[in-house]
C-alpha cells in the first residue's frame, strides 16, 4: 500500500491496527519527537498520520539557498495558502509557509538552531501560571534533543564562537554544529557587530554564531525524520501513515477522544482509527487550530455559524497568532567573484565544483543555509535613550486592546492584556530580544521583528477539512511593532557603515539612504516587508482558560479528555530567535508529560 511506512513492513492497509494507544496528528518537528519518545520508552502503540510524503534524498542535503536545493526543499511545502490582505502591509498578502512532508518544518527550514533567553521561558511560566515551565524547568528539555558538536579549538578561535556547554545538549538525536565554511562577508558582518559594541554571548541576546542542524560527518540535514522517526521505525509499536490528512478528531458523549478520521484526499474514502489513550495534535500553529475548530472545539458562536457541532466552547482556538516579520534591504556590494553567493546561480561550472566539494569533502558554500552570524538585541541596545524611552512610554500609554479585532472573545482579550503588560515589563528589563539583525549570505541585512505585540488569528470559514485555513497576520497592528522595525532599520544601516564592512563598498538601493524619517521608513516597510518567516506561533496557547488559553500547562486541551496539542501553537509569546530549538524542546516536554517523566 503506497503511503504506509511501517515499524514492520505492512503490505496492506488491513495491517494498520484498528486501535492504537496514541494517535499523533502531524509527523512534523514536534509530532515525531512525541511518537519517537513514547515508542522508545514504553510498549504503547503509536500511529503518526502525516499529510505530506515520506521522502529520502533531496531534503537531506543541507542547504536551502543554493540552486536545486532550494527547489528540492520547497516542493515539500503546503502550497496555495495565502494570508488575508494585511492592512499593516498595504493590503498585501503573503504565502503561508509550512512544511508538508515527514519532518514538517524541520525538513525544509533554514537549519539555524538557537534557543531564546532565560527571560523568554520565564515569561512563558509567568503567563501560564505554572511551575512546570520556566528556564530552569525547560532547559533540560531544550538540551535533550540536541547533540552539539563543538568546533575544534582552532575553528572556534577563528570564528570567535561563544557557547556555554552547560546549556547545550550532547548525545540527543538532532546534531548541531557550525558549518565548516563561511563567506568572508559573513565574518565581516560578525566583526561589524563587534564594532557596534554588541557583546559576544552564548546565543540569545548579543552576537553569536548560530549552530545549524547538520550532521557533522557528512554535512547533511539533521531533522526529526532522521533523529526521531528512523530509530522508531524499527520498533513494532510505531507506525507512520504519510500522505494522509486527518479530517476530524472524534469524541464520545463524555467528550473523551475516541480516535480520528483521515483520508488521502478530497473525495477519497474516509477511514477511522481509534485511540485508546490520547490523540496528540502536532499539526503546527496553522493547522492545529484548524483541526480543532473543524472537530468542534473553539468559540461556540463561531462553530454554530458554520454548522459545526460544538464539542467544547474554547474561545481561544486560533487567536494569539504571531510570526516573525521581516524587512529586507537591497544593497549592492563589491565582491570577489567567489565571495558572491549569486555566482553559484550564475555559473554552472562553479556550482558543479562547489557541489563536488560538498559531496566529496563536506565543505564549501553548499554547507550553508541562510547565514549564521547571529545578532538578537533587546530594545535598549539598538535605540538611543530618548527613542527607547519614547517607544516604551507610548506602548505603555496605549490602550492595550486598541489594536485587537473587535470580535475577539472576552477571555482572549483578558489574556492579551496580561500578556502585553508582562511582555513590556520583560522588554523594559532587557530580558528578551525584540529584533534580530540577520545578514544573508550576500551580506544583505534583514531586520526581523521577534517579539511582536500585534496579534493575528487563524480560523476557518467552512466545515470542510479540505478548505484552507484563513490566516490573518494583522502585521504592525500594534504601533510598537513598526517603531521597533523602523529603528531597527536605522541600526542596521549603522552596522553596514562600520570599518569591517567598508571594503565591500555597501551602497543602499532600497529604501535608499535618503529615506530617514519615521513615516517614509514605515512606508518602505509597509510596501515590502514580509509578514512571515515561516515561524507561526501561539494559536493554541497554553495557560489559563479564563485568559484565552486552549491547553493547560501539561498541554491538555480544555473541555475534553484525551487530547493534547504539542507543537509551536502552544507557545504563548513568540521566541526571539527561530522556533526550532524551542519546538523540539516542547516535543520532549510534551512526551515527558505523557510518559509521566520529569527531568
Ligand atoms: C521555510 C522555513 C524556514 C524555516 N527556518 C527556520 C530556521 O532556520 N530556524 C528555526 O528555528 N526555525 C525555522 N523554521 C520554523 C520551524 O521549522 C518551525 O517552527 C517548526 O517546524 C514547527 O514545528 P511544528 O511541529 O509546530 O510544526 P511542523 O514542523 O510544521 O509540523 C506539522 C506537520 O503536520 C502536518 N499536518 C498539518 N495538518 C495535518 C493534518 N490535517 N493531518 C496530518 N498531518 C497534518 C504538516 O504537513 C506538517 O508536517 C522555518 C520554517 C520554514 C517553513
């Protein structure tokens, strides 16, 4: 039977068990962690159902930005989902980026692997009101997935890499390391940050080399399929069904989960599989709320309007949506031919040489993704005192609900007010990074808003599981966010004026050095910024029901029995750097809750 990947070789659908202890919906980043750990640590049976295919090969080559590799990875995305017209981006829409393949986002992403600050995870604990979370509690789970391979002392010295081994995992299923190659301009960017006075740190606020999720031996992608699925696939209690979409979660009259429905496509036969203990929803922050809503869990009024029978009135489903927005400059630089990453696209002979270098020696530019000279800063670090004071003062003086949609449920509103106050307190105390300054391989900087105060939503406008979700980023609806980005642009310009960058002759093409005032910068942002970095968060947030949460501190969905959400949607406040390290940690934390373990 095409599509069934077995723990043992299954020859037909009949060999799928009629009932599993656990059914995991979504074999992406977190889902495979959960399934892998349960089958490793217990005799319990687990079925993972993944909408995308199981593929070997192309996705495992590390890089995204090289010709061929980019295309290979991108064929494994959900296609055709466009966001709602975004008022904060001149009514433009964005392609909604999510992996649709075994491995999910971990199979297609940029590989940058870094966790956020202690302040970030403490903020989650404050908002969730639970001692089960927080930096001290979560750190062991952040470490558990990782097998960090430190550079040689010489390479460490050469890079200027800083890391704290006590915060790194070693021996976990996901390899992380520093790629063996970097362009001189990336090193120059790192030095430029130093010239700006940004301190070297071990990877949350400051400047740091970001490890990437690479197998250090062959420099291929290390991701949840290899790290968690492959070891599980030899266990008799693990089954994976790719190429099938879960269409509904099923409940009995006591609101206890009984199983799920699934099908391989619209119009195809719908099957049911039972779950004895739990269903775990790990479809990611765009699809988990969609599945909940179409299964009858969400705001009652909304469900009734779509004739979806109400199982539980949980108003928070789909709200609290966040992503990292991204503003890209256009610059021209003077490079030697081989320092220009575009040479790989222009010159097939050169590309072939670099590909041979990669395949034979595991080095060269094909070991790179988006650039890994990291810089994430708290607000104070990239603004002057008066700007910092005025941005914060106006954020604090703003009516906290002014920017929220008028139809937002009361509990969600209450939760957001609490969240905004706590977020601003952490920002004021410089405990969390609000922006990152990413340099792409050709040097071009991007200003990434990492702690938006704006909140969007994901919802549905039909009961059909085959209709795409409605995704509204509501970018920059809170004026604080635009103030962070415009001041980030000013700061990024200064980085590119420092001595390490000058030899590359940076010339700003867009927005253009003459564009300096707030309103012109804001227009440049509205007309070109992206609403998403493919980092959706928060749509089934953990916390208190009366504060608009969907899951409790053990990730159990309120109002029903036997259902958890374990993926990026439970995150209450977006992580500063990329979500990957945190989402693997959430997978580990969730699995430990299920197994009754506590590190
Ligand atoms: C292009 C791109 C680049 C990125 N780069 C980075 C980076 O460099 N660093 C970083 O930290 N993060 C990065 N990310 C983000 C990171 O990959 C995600 O945060 C992470 O994958 C989220 O994990 P998840 O388990 O929540 O969801 P996912 O990994 O998205 O997994 C969800 C899975 O559920 C499946 N699914 C959905 N609906 C159904 C259904 N009804 N039935 C069955 N299956 C279903 C999906 O197909 C998917 O495989 C990037 C993401 C993208 C898309």
